[in-house]
């Protein structure tokens, strides 16, 4: 038999539950349009489920912020509540910045939001637009990791003002629209940049380190940007202390996210596209015609490298400090048939406004940055990329096999 106190508590709890049972039955009898959801809650348009603690006030719009159960039991009990997300997203930053001048005619346009957005609303026709004198510029919109990108289908015009706009059709994942239309303008460079056209990275440009078979790390490294591996699984990323976070991983050594082929969707398909784009970029860089051949016999340093297309049929070494000199939108492509070896404690320096995002190292063999060395640019390697202890780069490491790090500093180039 129940003791008297237990019997009293049982009776009191039953008295609380009976009204919910009766109300639920009455709602069903009246044809209430509440419908079952995969997680066992309901998406009704008017009432709420007392037994699950989930609100039905948002209907089927999904305008509920997951993981904010304010009930004291934490198990979706009688007193559990879910806090709806009613905060409008905002645009945190853009490239080009508002009123920027001297923008590359090969530039893409990006906008980074304050929170995760509903990708289809951002990519819908008319949401993210670019115009010239009121006429739409054709382009493709993509979305990844809180950032939307508009890629014009052809180069922009020289010395021309463009207007970019994101409409309130863009919503966050909870259905909240952008608070106001976000619009800004910029002006392109007045003169053509020197050197070849830049190599387009596509979706591979969403990552600062990307490899196919393995990414190893001897702690502690500092990586600013996203890291990815595919088709290999997350178990082939070592030395980072990974923590699972839904479709990605996090690490105290990475200011960004880590993605692997075995993460939840849509990560696997995103990485398949990124790897394919990396391969296309490598092939593009390797196939550019009419290069300067065997400059300095493959031993670089001392003489500044001006914009252009360079090719070496053997290995390239960097035994001395190297300056890459040119203007902000100038481009360098280095085609290297052998290995690229940079000596310990040597450094690349950008001068004249040159930017790492426009420097491309296409290497058939091994890329080896020595202990304490510092490099600049985008490394596209057919094999292994290896950084000695304390080596660093302003750029990206993209390997068709593995990337080996050791107390490395890797910083994504500014757009």
C-alpha cells in the first residue's frame, strides 16, 4: 500500500493531469488541426501540448528556437516551455565594404549574417541582387555558414559604381525576416590588374584547410577559418580535440568550424562539391598557357616577384626571404612540377598592396614549409602539404592527399 503522503502527492498530480487529458480529447473530438511531428510534439496552430512542453503557437513555420526548454524538469514535462525565436537577423559585414573603391573587377560580393539563415530564402531570385545603373547584373547566389555570396557570371566593368541589395525576403531558420532591406554601393578599379586572371576556388574557398585523406596536428595550432576533409571521415582529423556540433565539429584551436564527410547532412554533399571545385581550381592553375619559364632557376628570394604566370619544370626552393610585389588586384600564379621547399625561419612579404588571396601556388609534388617559416597565398597541392613546427601562412592549404600541421598559424586571407 502507498503511505498517506505518497498517496496525497499521487492524487494531487493526477488532478493536475486530468484537465489536460480531457482538453486533449475534446480538441480531437472537435477536429483540432494539430498534427504529429517527428519528435513527438505537435505543430498545432492554436493550442500547446502540456505533456510534451512544446508550443503549438508557431504552426508549421518552424518559428521555434530549439534547445531553449525553460521547464524546470528539462524533460518536456507539464511545466516545460519552449522559447520562440523572434529576433530578426541582421547583416554583420559585407565585401566589398560600403563605399569601397578600387574593387577588383573579378570580385565576388558577400554578406555575413548575425545568425544561420534559411538558405533557400537567401538564394531565391530577387533576394540578393547586384545592379549597375538600375540594371540587374547576372550572377549566382550561394550560401554557406552564415555567409551569402553573389558571383557575377562575367567580370565587372572598370571604374564603375555597383549597388548591392539584400531584401527582407531573406529569413533566418526560424522564419524571421531581415529587419530592413540592406543596401550598399562600391566602385571598381579604374585600371586593369596585372598578371593572369585569378583562379576561382568555388565552394573550396569556404575552407582555409581542406584535404582528402588526412589532417594531422601537433598542438597547439591556431587556425582562423574553416577546416574540411572528404572523402575521409572525422577520425582522420587528429590533434584538435574535436567536439561534435550537429553538422560539424569544433575545436579550441580553430576559430571557425571543422567539417568531415561523415557529418550530418548537408555537410557530405557540400564537401563533395568543395573537393570537386578544389580539383577544378588545381587543373585551371596548372593549365594556364604561356608562363615565364624557370625563373631564377627555381631558387627564389632576394629578387621581388612581380605579377605574372611562372612555371618551373623542377623543384622550387625558397632559401631566402621573398617579396611578392604588386597592387591590390594584381595576380600571381606559380606552376611547380616538382616540390616546393621553403627554408626554416624564412618569410614571404607582400608589398605595394598585394594580397594573399591573389597568389596561387600550384604544386605537383610535396609542399614543405620549414620550421618557423611564413608563407603567403593559396597552396594547391596534388600531394602532401607539411608545415614545420611554428610555421605559418596567410592563405589557404588545399591538398589532394593530406595536410600535416605542427603548432601552426593559418589565417584565411582577407577578401
